[in-house]
C-alpha cells in the first residue's frame, strides 16, 4: 500500500495537494488554490461566508 495516496475525492488521480482545512489529500482537480482547501471545503466555506453578498 502506498502512502503517497490517491485523491480522497475522486480516488483516481495522484494526490499532490493537501487541504489546509480538513487535511484531505487531493489531486490538482480537487484542490482550490485560492483558498488552499479541497474543493469540498472550498464550496462549504464559500457557501457559509458568501464572499461579497450583503448579510
Ligand atoms: Zn481528485
Ligand atoms: Zn478539505
């Protein structure tokens, strides 16, 4: 078993990045460089914060 691992989201591509929120290892396609999160976390954070929307 290799520890380098596959993307924890798609489990098909090699994980070259790590989410700094949940720590998931993800491939380039599932990493959001803007936030440094995986796409799952990035979507959650964006949904929760509402970038420029009024409160
Ligand atoms: Zn992936
Ligand atoms: Zn994450």
